[in-house]
C-alpha cells in the first residue's frame, strides 16, 4: 500500500495520505511529502484517523518546508479527532485555522 497517493489536481498536487500518520509510517510519508516541490499542495487527510507525535513532526516539517519555498498548502477533509490533536499541541495556532478543513464523521454535529 502506498502511504501517499497523488491525485489529479490541475497545476498543483492533491496528496491523499493513505492511512494514519504515526511512527511506523512517518519516514516514508515525510519522504513522499517532500517530493512535491511546485504548485499548490492540497493534503487530503480523510483516511488519517490517528496521528502521533512523530506524525505531528512530519506534518509540521512539511508545512514549514512548503511555506519556506512559497508553496501554497491546505489540509482538507481532516477528521475531528486528528484536528483536535493538532489544536491541543498548537499546530493550528502556528499555521492558522484557515489551513484546515474539517470533515465530520457520519452523524456528527458541526
């Protein structure tokens, strides 16, 4: 199974994180995220239901790297549990709430 899938996205990249962002997969995911150097990047986190501290580091490093290179980035379809972790550790405060689009699980209220 590929850890990151590239989906059609016009002039940029839509990257689907294919599973959780944790210690076991962090190195492979970090390498995959760094391969995309041009155009806007959309990180689709819809299949990520868990993120640990190593995964948070990978995400923060990727976001900083994209910003340093002037690459626009958005994290979309973020599950509420993952977003809550990112809020608690301050990632949302550092990068701004507007970077993240939350998707609600079925039956969940906004």
